[in-house]
């Protein structure tokens, strides 16, 4: 029995020794998993105290505030909360119960190389454990925030010096009694000024001049119609004052442009008849210019108005302008209007027909404009305009001659004056086109005019 007890005691000692060795290796293994550097997370609540002011809080018990311990080749005691670099030797001192750490004996050279490598990697950053405590990091962060606040305040102060607050601007505008008016309100005032018996002639003309600017806009023109302005302009065409008649026609033409609703109301209000009267009677050139402008705005893209125009003898009225002295500037405008009206119908007939277009095409088929043009000998009237000196006017006349060629070919073939004029135009434009080409413009303006002249000559040959 004593011998067996002694064996048991020896076995217990061996087991205890193995347990100690196992614990040492376990601590060493665990130490290998400790990160080389510990990061400290600073919460916003650590920086600000209860009063909202920034402060540095002393919290030694923060489990994330780990101090990095750099071991040497001698055993040193490792305090709680300290982190050691990976690869260090860690042991448990059985006598004191403390953990101790040192560098491996065979790796001092490697350790120095590792330190040097870490120093190069971190640059000028001081990695001494006493240089970056959690409290110092918190203080540095607090100073950074204070610096940001100071910069922000300085920027706000600079902005305040440059700009005034919106409240101050509102007060100043109220003091100046500045009020923004809508187009509708402005047009109401202008119509009232024009219709007022207390307004002078110049004031009425100025009101009409301003109205023309506003009624160009489609919605404004509709509002102008709803407030009775259109009917006032139609009545203004009867004025004995040439200035009022001129500007009333100008406002009327601006309101009619590409605005079907206003076009319908105008023709129902008798505007077409009044415009034709102005063009047929003796009036100043400025008045007839504006009347022709208003007539063009009414007829374009409005087949019903074109039909009524022919019924009222509109073509004869326009042809009479070629017999009146001093109306030469209107000739090309008349030809351009007729060209546009003829091309409207031709383009619509050549397009694909839908339900809406078919209905509109039926309306255009009732407009017999080309037969009326040929019957009233507009072929000769148009060709005679080729003698005009302006290239722009010739271009428009050449287009009209080209359109009328299918209906006036026989008339043109027997016109010796036209043949002579075309020959002179070809010679002139050949020289001008050659000069353009020498200057590097192969597809110039005069080359295009030369092409139009040559096409007409070929059609007549």
C-alpha cells in the first residue's frame, strides 16, 4: 500500500507538470492571434459631456483602449489591457501568477529588421506606445472638431458679408413698392390705355406697339381674344389715323400667326374684308405693309379663309398693287404669299393621308387658287419680276416661276422678254458661281441660283 501510494503521488506530479507545460503553450498560441496594433474606437458620447460641450472623457476601463507593448529580449511583465505583437513569446510565471513576454532569442536580428520595416511603413508616425494613448487621440479629435467649427463660422461670416438675407430683400422690395405683373394683367392695362378716350395718339400707338410683343405668344393671343382685344383691333382698322390703322393691323397679324382659334374669330369678325379694303384703297405704304402682313397671317394654313379670299376678289386686289405707284416693295411679298399658299396644298396632297389630314385635304380641294392665278395672268406678272436687281428677290421669283411652270409653260415659251432675261441671269450667275468656287465654296448661294435658272431654261427648251 505505501508503495502504491508513492507511485500515485509521482504520477500526480507528472500530470501537474504536463498541465503547466500545456498551459504555457496555450498562452503562447493565444498570443499569436493578438493583432499587431490595436485600434481605438472613439464614440461621440466620449467626446461630448452632458452639457453638449466637447470634452475629453477619462475612461481607463474602456476594453478597446489597448496599449501596444513592444517586447525586448528580456522577460517583462505584461499588464492587463496590453497587446503584444504577433510572434512574441508569452509565459505564465507560476510563482507570481503574471504573464511575461519577450522576443524569441534566435530572432533578435529579425525583430530589429521588423521594427525597421514597421518604422518605414508608418513613415514619420511615432509608434512609441506612450505617444498615442486613447486620451491623447480623443484630445486631438476634439481639437480637430474645434478647428472645423472655427473654419465654418469664418465661412458663414464671409457669406453674410457678401449676401443679404432673403428677409431683408423682401423688406426692401416692399419699401420700393415693386410688384410683378403677369402678361394677362399687362395686356389688360394696355388695352385699357388704347381704348381710353383720355389717352393721346402717341399713348395709344405705344400701347399697340407693346401689345404686338405680347400677342406673339399663342396663349397670350387666346387671352387677348377672351378680353375683347381682337375685336378692338378689327375696329381699329377703320381708324382715320394712319398710325393707329398701321399698328392695329400689326397687332392683328401677330395674334393671327399660327393660331387657328384666333384666325376663326378674326374672319368671323370681318377682319378679312377690312384688310382687303385697306389694300385696295389709297393708303400710306406703311399701312399697306402691315395690312398685307395681317392678311398673310390669316390665310396661311387656313383653307376656309383662302376660299373666302378668292370669293371676295382678293387676287384682284393683290394684282392691283402692281399697278399702284410706290408699292414696288410689296411685289415680292405678294409673290411669296402666293407661293406659300400653292406649296401648302401641294405638300399636303403629296403626304400620307390620315383621317385628320383627309378632312383638311377636302377643305384645300375647294380652294381653286392655281386656276385663278393662271386665269388672271399672274404668269406674266411673276416673270416680269425677274428683272429686279436684288438677288434675294430673284430667288423668290424663280421659285414661283418653277411652281407655275406646269401651268404657264406655253405662256412662257412664247415670252421673248423672259427668254432674254433668263439668258442674262445665267451669264451673271455663271460668273458669280465661278468666283465662289475659286474662293472654295463649291455649293454656294449663286451656284444654287444658277441651278434654278438652268432648270427653267431646260423646261422651256
